[in-house]
C-alpha cells in the first residue's frame, strides 16, 4: 500500500517496544511488546524479520526478537549477555551476518557474528571513553566508532573474521569539548557526518571509499541560535544550565540532514551541498520534549520523533527543510528510539 509503514518505538522507561501502522498520514498503535528492560536502541534485519535490542536490568546484553509484520508483535528468540554493560548503539552489516555495538557507560565497542538470529559473544573489542555510536560502511569493510569522552572518531577495517584492524591513523579528532555523539554516512559513502552533543554542531569528514580513512572537512551549527543555549560540558545538567544537548541525526534526502536538540526540544535540517559542504538550518520545529531519537522513512516523506519526557510520538510530513505535523500517538515512558519498516 502506498504510504504504508510499520514504525517501531522503544520506550526505555516501560521496557517496551511499541508497533504502529503509518497509513495515509496517521499512526495507529497495533502492539506494545514487553521484555526489553531499559531498551534505548535496537536495529532491525528487515529481510529476516529480526530485531536486535539492547537490554539492561539484571542481565544486560542483546536480545533477538522475531517480528510478525501482520500484528506488530515481537517474540524473544535468544539472548547474549554483556556483563560489562549494555549497548547504547547497535548497527548491522554484511547482509545481517555481523553486528556492531557501542557501550557508553562501559567505554567499549564490539563486533559479533550473527547466524540465524543468534548473536555470538563479542569477537573483537575496542575501548575509548564514552563510546556513543558505531556504523559500518555500506560494503561492510570498515567501522567507525564515535567517542564522546575523547572527542574522536576511531576508524577500523573489518577483516573476514570480524576482527577490527586500526587504520592509519587509528583515530580522527573532533573539536575539543564538542562531545561527538551520533554519526551517519551519506549515500555516496564519500562523507561521514557526526552530530555533537555539547556544541550542537554537525561535523563533516571526507571519506576515502577505498582505504576507508577520514579527513575533517568543515562543520556547521545544528541548534537554534535564537534560544541562547550555552556550550555544554561533560557531567553538566543541560536542562538545568540551559546548555546545548544534541542527540540524533538522519538524512531525509541528499540535501537535508535532520538533527535533534533536547534542551529546547527542536528539530532542524542542516543543508548539504552537492560538494558535501554544510549550511546551518534556516528554521526549527519544536517537537516532543527531549527528543533523543527520531527516524525518517526510507522514501524521505515522513519523520517520527520520540521524546524522553513525553509519552507520545509526533509524525511529520517532510517538505524539503520543513516539517508539517500530521499526527501524535501514545507510545510509552521515556520513548527514545524509532525505526521504519515497509509494511
């Protein structure tokens, strides 16, 4: 059906994942799935209808769940324990046969093999302060880990056995005190973009698609300058101090890279030129309170945003660099991660 999507939302406060049907600009909640305590990130293998969720609680680790498209129900299949701390970010690569993870509290990143939904114990491990996200290149040859605590992006090749081999240099710097957080690669795979938590900027890195190496190449502001937000710092309370609190970023099309900021609860679209250069957003949309996570539909037409201090999600139609609110729907407590799937 044209314009029909399945949208999944993690509610870490409730330990649930909500399933919604998005049809003709409206959200209908069809299921609320429990059994994912503290889940703040997950990744979906759409070809196999499998979801890999990071869970906390008494047995932190990664739980594999089978997805039934018709009902939106999730059924637990297996679990791998991670006693050093649950993942804050998960990413699949190599057609779903490998899983990458980044753990903020434990300061470590991992690779795991995946076979028939079973996630192996970690094969490779790297350590940097407050790792916040990781993604692989589209060809599965390289991995990029973002360290908020050390202001850097660590770059590795991934060998056939999922070992991580540091590139030369092994790390690429982010601006001191910027707090790099989440990253995304463009469709051409010749650039990597990072949103910073403390300075509220998008950083651009040129990427050598053959050797995998990154080179810093510009940045722009991604928060609303009219709000008078101060530069944040590690350990500070952003809301109490009215500091910048950048969170998530996603492309809607090659020219627009959407970013969220939690203190003022805004979404804004950074402009991306044909040469990869960046332009600050021309406007901002106030959204759900404290928007840690959001997602854009694969066709770029819709955006769903969750707020950690809201029990609702907002659905928008994307019109270039602007958003049109279409619907709001109840989801759960501390909603913080969103995923689109073809219905």
